[in-house]
C-alpha cells in the first residue's frame, strides 16, 4: 500500500465503517474496501503524472476522496438496492457519511458525490474529483474483467 494512503487515510482505514466495507461485495468478487484502496493507489499515480504537466492537486484529497468514494455502499439500504438505484444513491449517501464521520472537506465531498458522472448528471468541480472518477472507472473495468 502506498505510504501516502497511510499518511492521509489511516483514520479511514481503521474506522468501523471501513471495516464493514471489507465485508461488502463490489464488482463480482471484490469488496468495497479493496476497490477503494486500489482507486486511491491509481488516483495517486494519475495525480503524480498530472502534477508533472502543471496540474496541481492535493494528495490528501486524492487519498481521502478515493477511500470514501464508495463508502455509501456500506449503508444496508443502499447496498441491498438494485444496481440502477444504487448508482444514484450511494454517492449522495457517501458524501454525507464523508462529512459527518470523517470531516471531509469540500473537494473530498464533491469527489465522492460526483464520482458516478455522467450518471449523476453534474460533473466534479475539482481536479481531484476528475482524477478519482477516472481512477474509479479504470479500476472497475479491471475488476469486472477478472
């Protein structure tokens, strides 16, 4: 695991809710927790590449936004819903959880709330959100192929 994930996300990784995420299936045989860690690793790599091109993004926003992007899936009423409904409900629920339980800032909340674009209609406002969105889609495709 990337040291930046531990630096910026240890409180999330150790939280009771993230421990629950280790039990919630996601993308066939993966879990929400495993997927979120992979998205954080991928987002950091993308962020590093973009920084070399002059696009500034905070590593803490990438890590925390990525670790929390699917945290709404840990709510039973969301997890048990059909896929179509889930794609709309888990980002909204996740943004509320991110703020309430993890003190997520506006960049992190927006990243969680908008990571399902274009399904969520309104795209992310910040570079971190676009990076997390791309990392999520990339990791999801890889996971669904396995």
